[in-house]
C-alpha cells in the first residue's frame, strides 16, 4: 500500500506542491528516500527513525521506499521530516489516510519526536490556502501560518500530540495570528542636528524613491542619516507587509510569528560576499538585497566592498528582482530596494571638494569608477565642451601644453597649487 502526504518545495518565494509517497513492501529491511533529496532531506531518514522510536513505534522490518514527487525537482531543507513521518504512520495504519489527505505538512523532527520550526511556513500556509487544504506545521510557527487567512492550521508540538489530535483524544487548538512586530522605525530625523542639506537630500530621496550616495568625513553623521530614512518612508501596505514577511519567513528571520510592518533596513558589513548580498548558496536563501525588499539597503564604506559583490547588485537595482540560477532550477526573489551608500571622500574625489587638500596618492580605481569623477576624463570632456585645443586649455589653466597633456592622459596628477585653476576651468560656464 502507498500512503500520500502533501508538502511543498520552496523556489524563491514560490511554493511548489510536492507529494510524499511512502510504500512499505516485502523485502530486505531497507529505508530509501528518492526524488532528488539534498543532504538535509536524505538525513531525515535518521531523524524520522529516531522520532518514531521515541513515541514507541518501530519501523517494520520491510523495504520502505519514500518518493518525493515530482522526482525531477530538487528538494532542499529539513521540512520534509514531518510529511515523511506522517506518510510512514499512515502506511503503518497508525493514522487515517483519508483525514491526512486534507492536509499539507511541513516541519522538522527532533530525535525525541518534537516538531521543530523550519523556514517558509508562511509560504506553505498560503499554498495550502490556495489548494483548500489544511496545514500541519510546527507549534512555534502556528501564529505565523495563521496570517495566511482561511486555512485550518494544526500546530503540532510533537508527534504524540499530533496522533492524539487525529484520534480525537486531545484536539490541538488553532493558533491566533501573531501580532505585528513592534520594532518601529529607527532614529528620528528630528534627532539630527544641523546638516540641513543632507536632510533635504534624504527627504527628496524618500519622496522620489531615489538612491543616494553620501560622502563625508568620519563622524559626519552619514550612518545616522541613513538609519533615519525608513522612518520617513510611507508605511507598508498590508500586501507589502505580507510580501516582506514572506521573504523573512523563507530566511527564518520572522520571530514569534510576528508579521513585519515596518520597512526593512539592512546594513551588511563591507566584507559581505556576493552570495550574502544577492542570495544563493548551497540552499538558496534570500540575500541582503532581498531582505531589504521595499526598504533600505545601506552600504557603509562603499569602496571597501568587493568589486564582484557590488557588480552583482546591478541586476537587482535595475529590475527589482534577483535571479539565482541553479543546476536544475531558477530561483527568483523580489529585491526592490532604495540603495543608500556612504563613503569617506577619497583622494581624486577630494580634489573637487572645496577645502580638502589634494593628496598625491593614487585613488582606488573603484572610487574613480563609482563616481565618474576621473579627472583626466573630466578635463577632456570639458575641453571638448569648450571646443578648445589642448594648447588652449593649457593656456586657460596657466600651464605648459605638455603639462596639460600629462594630466589629460592621466600620466601625472596635478599638484595642489593648480587645484583652483583646474576647478575654475571645470566649472566655468560654456560660452
Ligand atoms: N548632525 C548630527 N546630529 C546628531 N548626532 C550626530 C550628527 N552627526 C553625527 N552624530 C552622531 O555622531 C556619531 C557618529 O556619526 P555617524 O553617523 O556614525 O558618522 P559617519 O557614519 O559619518 O562616520 C553618531 O553617534 C551620531 O549619532
Ligand atoms: Mg558610519
């Protein structure tokens, strides 16, 4: 006989239906899990074995085959433990198969039969709701699942309680939806003293949804200003809050089933890798840019980030989504963020900021690229705007033609004494 239990596989923010089929057949004792299980799923054999032993049931000495269908979809994660255990219980006749057919199950099992939290329960609940099924989930995540609305939820603390529930001897109470998380916006913009221009820029960025780059010396309040941004953005609408919470649910960042109501603010450290920023890895998890979806992604010390990590942000910033390609599946996470970056003025940039002495060290190439503040290119662009020959441009700045040529080709960096005349040349009105 084959027992069936419905569960899900997560592909980004999409839950795909997966059927766990359990067959107990005559043959040499063996316990097989097939259907592209990853390491965590393959290990669920041991957990299920131990959990059933803990509630006083031993597996029959027969050939047990567990198939996760569709067999070509890769299965990741530990949430297959509970459906596999339920399938076994059904195949052994300990649970009524017809009752089980009305439910979808997710949850990880402990060796003592406890049902432990696993990521993505909110998604599973919404999937169950769409298929008009009930949901069996870990008790700790009942409040999270209850947000999905019209779904019968069975919050299981352990296997025994679940068996008693289905026998009708001790019914598990359906959970109430968790409260909305209280951690409101960060610091208040009113706390920031002075810095009127920066505050105005922040307000304009908030109003128009613009990205923002702040340059300034350490201690100027860049980090403080960035942290103020979520507080002046409009509140999340209920559907946006659900979307943000779903990403947090997949990333296991939802505490006590509390729905997230405030705009996310993520500030990854500059040592963050590409995978940490855009997601991916062995088990595809949303990265920082997805965790900041509909909120603010703050990159402090921008030039210190790895070049590859910054480049990987291009796609999400342009399209608002991140696609991680895997061998057998394509995973897409939403990633509509407002990017706020901060950096200390670096040499070449400093050259064009009034009052900052020119340093003769060569700037980091990243700085040049990020800001487009490359002096040779600017000189050339300017000269073309003014329709001048190099000789004439040199005359305007007051240096020899050779010297100017060296600057424009980037062979030499201009000494400090020419800062003002170059600035004047770069900013003069086009006649
Ligand atoms: N304009 C300001 N108003 C109030 N506090 C400020 C202001 N500028 C800086 N601070 C405080 O000074 C400290 C350093 O600021 P921070 O934002 O970390 O600077 P930065 O990121 O530019 O190095 C923080 O504790 C911040 O609260
Ligand atoms: Mg700072």
